[in-house]
C-alpha cells in the first residue's frame, strides 16, 4: 500500500512539473556608449520595471565597489531591501567616452506587456541620473538604439541567437 501511494505521489509530482510553464528568456547584447565627461568611471545599473514602474529585478550592474551602490539612489532603495543577489553580474566602471558590451537576459513573457528597462547612472562627486535611459520593453525596442539623457550617449540592444 505504501509503495502504491509513493508511486501515485511521484507520478503526480512529475506530471505537475511537466505541465508547469517554464519562462523562456532571451539573451541580448547591450552596448552602452558614454558621453565624453571628466571624472571617475560611471556606475550603471540596468533594471527591469513592471508596467507601474516598480522594480522587478536587476539585470546588470557596472561597477564592482559595493561601497558606492547607495549613490544609485532609486535602485539602492529597492536593492537593499530585496533578497536579490548580484554577485555574478557586476563589472568594472567605464569612464567618459568609453563603451562596454554586456549580455543581459530578459524573460520573453515580459515583451509587449508594458514592462520597461531602466539604466541609472552615477559618477563620484557628480550628479546621479535616475532615468538616463528608460524604454518600454517591446519586440522592436530590444533591437534598437536609444539615446541617453545623462552620462549615457546611447545604448544599442541586439538579440543573441
């Protein structure tokens, strides 16, 4: 009787797991080109926002000295109270006029649903730009170039195959 109950439980679990939706994601190359400016390297955080503008998750952080994360004010107020880990997605800052290419993963079910991508920037002893680049996450925008309003000259997205 116990074996029969065990087999029924196992089959139920396997069936539930097989029928559960798995969120597919796509990797995107994201080139970030900064304007020419004087001063330290820029800390940049790339976040996914829901349609109401609330943080969903951190997609990438550029700047590996955690001591300065609080300068990214809006993101920091979300991040310090979350259980999110960013260990695997940090990198060194980039300076004025430089560019970097990062790979970010975005769940496909977020496209064309009102979600947004936000790039926040901060430079030591200079201003913080909460919405350096913000755009709605659509099938077209993930293959486009978007101009920045602060330290970012533009970003260019390209889906990876």
